[in-house]
C-alpha cells in the first residue's frame, strides 16, 4: 500500500544504498514521536511488518493519531555487521550503525520499537546517552503482530526529547555566549578557524579580551603572516573586524599587508591570488580580505583585484548547475566547498562599492549560488556533506555558513525574504539541536586538504562528534549574525 507521509533519506549504506524513512504526522506538532525500526539484518519479515504498520497508521485520520510516526523499514539494507553504540570513524567504519545511532540522537524520539533481531540496539538505547543528547526508551516487538495497536496513548517525553526542546529555546545571543566559553580562547596560529570565533566574541562586546589575544600581533612580537597560506590570509578577517571596532591602525596595517599578496612588487594586479590552490575555498580565503582592505583604505585597486580573482575562480570551480566543485580535479559539490563561496561572497559584497563596474557580476554570482543551494536543504534544515547527494551526512559547519550567507543577503536586500527566511529558520533550529551547552557538536566534516578526491572520498570524510573549533566558530558567527551584533 502506498504511504502518503513524507519520505526522508536518512543516510547511505556501505555501498551507497539510500536508507529511507517514512514520516507520518501526528495530531499536532506537540504529539510524541514513535520510531519503528526494522530490517536490521537486511530486508526480511521485520521490514514487511514495519511497512505494513506504517501504511495502516497513515490511514488513521490525522486528528485521531496519538503520536507522530517515523518508520525505517530497511535500516541495514545490505545486512552489514552492526554495533551499538558504534565505534570507529563516522561515516567510514560501521557506517550503518553510525547512521542510525546519530540519526536517532538528533531526532530524539520518545519511544523506539524494533522489529525482529535488534542487533543490540534496544539495550544500547536503554543503557546509553545517545550522542551526548539523552536517553531514548526502546523495546523489542514481535513482527508477526499488529504491534502499533498496543502502543499506549500516554507516551512519556523521552530524556533526549527534553534536551532537544531545551536547546531549541536558546536565543542566538545565548548560544553565542555559551560557545564563547569554549571557542575563541586563543590565536597562537593565525587561521580562519580561530578567527571566526574571535570575531564573534568581538560582536558580543568582549573587545578587551580579544585585544589581549591579539596583542602579540598588534605589538609586532609575532608575525600574523609569517607562514603565508589561504587560512592565514583569511585569518586577517579578524584584524579587519578589530580595526573597525577599535580604530586601531596597527590592525589596519596587518590587513593591508596581507591583501598586498594580490599585487606584484610594482603594485600591479596579479593574474590571480597566488595561494588559491585551485580550491573553491579561495572565494572565502582570498577575496573578502581584498574587499576589506579596500574598505579600510578607500583604494580602488583592492576591489579590482577581488573582482579579477573572483572571475578567475568562476572559470575553474563553478559548475554549470550553479554549485561549486571543491577542486579543479573533482566534480563533487562538497558541503564546505560550497559554504566557502557562499559566505565569502556575502562578506565581499558587504564591503564592495555598488558603483564599481564589477559589482553587478559579483551580485549575480551570489544570487545564482543561493538559488542553487536553496534546492538542496534537507527536510531537517541541514545542508549535506556532498550538497547534491541525498543521504550524504548532514554537515554542521556548511549549514551554519550557508545560512549566514543567506541571512546577510536578506538584510542587505540582495535576495528576497519570502524565499530564504524559512530556510534560515530551519537551519537555525538544526544548529541549535546539534549544539550542546558545553560546545559539543554533531557531524562537523574534517579538513579535506588533499587533491584527487572522488565523490566517495568526500562521503567518507570523518564526521566529528564533539568539540570542534571550525564548527564552533561558524556557529558563533551565525548566531551573532542572527542576533544583529
């Protein structure tokens, strides 16, 4: 029987088979959630039972449904070995186990019913806090019975559900302040990763604290560009923000010196920024700092170089569909490899003179990319680690960055509010749900500084569960942007 509920792709199996869920709404948004799981040893009687029960539940009029139902009939389509809680690297080892365990944690059902052989899932849920979120009650069910009929109407709210609800009540400023206790505490190596959290601390009004962190660079005891790289160049976004907040000419001089890498010794514009490496990251790492140097000095040549490098990068990493390949040698639309151009262009346009002849071209590029990204936000508000691959894991840092770029675009009038604000709202809730009070994050992709990656290589990049400076900094930046700081 066909089911009219929503169909979600929650992950990919070891060989890339989509793992699907069916979602049938309850009486109201306040209804508890029951999760049915079958097929933990491949398609079998339990899979048929889950599909049968979900189909019957969908036929109940919505105003009589005591709970919301999520059904995963084939949780392990290839009958791979399972272990709960999973060990190893997500999503490279024990892939199906990681998919199911992390998905259950972030969706926090109130009750899990497992049909057939449960592979230890029921005991693991009963005895463990799931991915630092909370506990979820679970029990085994007989696949040969009409088991949903026996589910009581007074399902208690699970511990995990309570924690998710608590997280969702936080304001943008409250989340940023929580994360500021964990991230942005040092800047021993100038990188964009550390810079984003410190910029956010500036926005929170912690100028004196940030000044102490930056003092060695402002006083000349340490060189902020001693080891030129894309990341160290982008770290000067922090010095730009500090120069604006404090009017400190020393910070301004550091920005101008870093941006000088775009010019020859004679002061002529280079053909392209020399550190770009062929990565789409360059639209964030190289271009905004040029526009920021132009904003601080009023010199047109910085904007000219920003526009020139933008045009160069469009030729080598922009795909015909409006997304970006991460590197010249691969077609994969990596999540952060698209978040970098999204946020990079938003930051650049914020400083770019509207009367510059290249402004319309940059704005059109930004709008095209936002429209392309809008098509691929998943049902829970996340953008995936490979943007256009259903089932690729939802990636934390890219979601925060893309949503920030869209928010900046709405507030600047570059894109329309009606289309993009709902996407931002969903992304914010997704980030809140995946962020603990002490800075533990769910599914931040590790670095990808290696060439020759295939699509599978991107799908299998480590998904970090815990504290991560990159993800924490980008979440702070998103939060402070939402807070209007």
